[in-house]
C-alpha cells in the first residue's frame, strides 16, 4: 500500500511585479536625489584656466561678471552704481571676502571698477575663481 505525503510538494514562485515596483521606486529616488545635488541656479561663465590651490570660505559671497559686462552678487543683478548698496548689508564681520567669477571675455575695466566699488563698500579680500587645467 502506497501512502500519500500529507503535504504536496509545490514549487515556489518568484513574483516579479513587486520587484519591478521596488526597482521603479529606487530609480525615481536616485533621480530626484541626483537632481537635488546639481546647482541649477548657476550662471554661464567661462572662467579662466589656472593652477591654484583650493580655498574654503565659510559664507561665500560671489561677484559675477558676465561676458557682456553684467554684474551679479549671489545671482542678484546689480549695476556698478548700486554694487556698494548690495554688498554692504551682506558683508559680516567674519566674511570680508568676495569670490570674483569673471568671464574670460569680460571687459577688464568692468571687473576693476566692480572691485573698486567693492573695496569702497568694505570688502577686505578678493578671491578669483579659476577653472583647473
């Protein structure tokens, strides 16, 4: 006499639908995380090339001079005449340094005039941003 086993052996199945859901969730999460890491509020400035050591500034205050000669302080458009009024309230006791992002093709006279206006507003040091060779 042959006895049947009490439990029939069934083969396990791997469900693929939940795995697809998890993979889609991970893909969406990594896409959003990578977009958050990018600086989307940047200005197109062609920096000059050079070999300079990297310096870290606690509260960076940037003065950008575009190819056309437009001035911006932390992406806020300004003019040479209004540069002092924009810089003065942003300068704190520990942040007397301004990073100058000047385009390679920017007029030198505009850069010098902007630096002189910054010096009159109370800027102690200017750092020039360069692109590594």
